[in-house]
C-alpha cells in the first residue's frame, strides 16, 4: 500500500500541537469515509494503521482511509465566526469547524 500524501498548513500544525497537550498521549487519527467525509480526532493506535508524517506531525489512518486520503489538505482557520480545521479533499470539499 502506498502512503498517501497529506498537506498540513503551518496554522494547522500549531493548532494540532497545542491540542495534543490535552490528549493523554493518544495519537492523532484521520478517518476518510467512502463518500470522502473526513474526521480528525485523537484516538488509540491499531495494529494495521498506516502512519503518515506531515511536517513533524504523525497522522494515523486505517487502511481504507489511507487509500482515500491521497491529496488531503488540512488547514486551521480562525475568524469572527469561530475557528476550526478545514479539510479539503481533491474529490470533495469538507469543512470541519469547531
């Protein structure tokens, strides 16, 4: 299996590093569903995880998500309406804002 290329902006990297402080050591995971919906979360490691290094941040993906993750771009946006991560997939745009 090829390791997907995932791009992480500087602002996303900073936000993820800050968020990791409160996770109790759980690794960062990303799940990509069949219709290319993306979910970014901290969760436990699985034996068959695919590891992707994104500018010093390690992302873990299950094998099916890894097949769908090629070309993802993750950014962190902050503005008057709130802040959150925005994940763009070349096959679908998904904005996740928390």
